């Protein structure tokens, strides 16, 4: 369980490395951008898994609950 919590915190604070929203933390990406990725396909690897997780977070309305985990 601890590993899942760490993975969630890492995903929330991961910086988007490319594209229109490069430099933003994944939790701060707009929902339509994540929906676009969902329809086109998430990238391979860890970043794709993290983006898919953020898609699920936003789809289920959990973003506000996770805001306190954002690091400065």
C-alpha cells in the first residue's frame, strides 16, 4: 500500500516533459488534454501510466482531494 501512495504522489508531482503543457505537473493538466490522450493512446512507459492515472483521477472528481499532495 505504501508503494501505491508513493507512486500516486510521484505521478501527481511529475512534470509534463513535452507538448503544449510542458513544465506543468500532471495533476495540473487540463482534463480535455487527458481525454485527448485517452482517445489517441497514452505514451509508452511510466509517463503513460502516470497520465492514465491522472485521467482516472480527474474522471472520478478526485483532483481537489489530491491538491494538498502537490509539492512546490
